[in-house]
C-alpha cells in the first residue's frame, strides 16, 4: 500500500515552509487586488522566491488562486454580540457579507470566473461552491426554528443566497448599472423582503421525485418529438 501523500509544506522545516507559502499567497492576493490574474511565476517573482520552489507549493495557477481567496478563514458574519431578532441578524449577516465582498472584490471576481471554468471536481473545490455563505445565512435564521421546517429554512437560506454575494454585486453593478452602495442596499432589501414573505408564505416544497421506473424526456428528446408540428 502506498503511503498517503503529505503536502510539501508539511514535511520538514514546517515553520519556514509555512512562511514561504504565506509569502506566495500574500503576493498572489496583492496581484489579484491590483487587477491581474497571477500565474505561479508571477507570485514567485513578486515574493522573491524561485519558480521551482513556488511550484512545490502550488503546482498550478488554479491551486494558487484558490489558496489566495480571502473568504476561506471566515466562520461567521454575525457581530461579536449578535441580536436575537431574526430580521436584525439576517441584515447584519448580509451587510457584513456584502462589505467583505466589496473589500475583496477583485479576488471575488477572480474566484467567480474560476467557478465557471474547469471540470466538475475543480469547481466543487472552490470556496464559492462550498456553501459557506449558506451556513452564515442559516446561522442568522436560527430564531425561526420551530416556525419553519428544516427544509423551509434551508430553502429560505438558498433564496437569500441567490440575491447576495459577488454574483449579485456583479450583476447589479455591471449589468444594472447601480453604484456599489445602491447595490448593497438593494441586496439588504431583498433579504428582508424574502424573510418577511417566508413568515406568511413558506418557501415552496421540493418537487416530488419521479415515480419508480418512470423517467422524464430530456429537452432534446422533447424538442425532437415536436418537429413537424410547429
């Protein structure tokens, strides 16, 4: 049996290697913040580290950019002394989440682009696909436990997430033409509106699964079956 592979920075002289790794990550973050999408060579040059050494830590540009994403260390978006009211808690989370997105907008946009590229396994490893924001929003909604079912709470969190984050900011700023401050206010309003709606009309239940042995035709097959009838 082969021994489990150990990351280069974890084997021998780990403290020194961790400093080297952080220097590469810091250089990559600075370059992304300046508007570029750095390669491993770019980060190595900015950190005054040899290319061969840099590649021992980050074999690909994608691995480097993933490590440089600023969202990884965040565990909550609630303040130190959070309110108890669900509406106030949700607004605090959305406000702080939006502030983090704007503070790290260049990095967030890079990660959004990466989340649309590559294969399924690569995309699944990215922070945008890890559900961190869902956990933050769900934490804000804990006061609704008992008023909504677990599935309804999950769907409410999904609905709020669909109107927040870098995806919403990019659309509201780049496509709708809003200022960043107006975009954040609209994001906060949307979250409040969704919460208020959920307290009177719960989120829709999941669609029933197909009956055993029954499958629905694909879009292509449905389109083919309709040829000649248009």
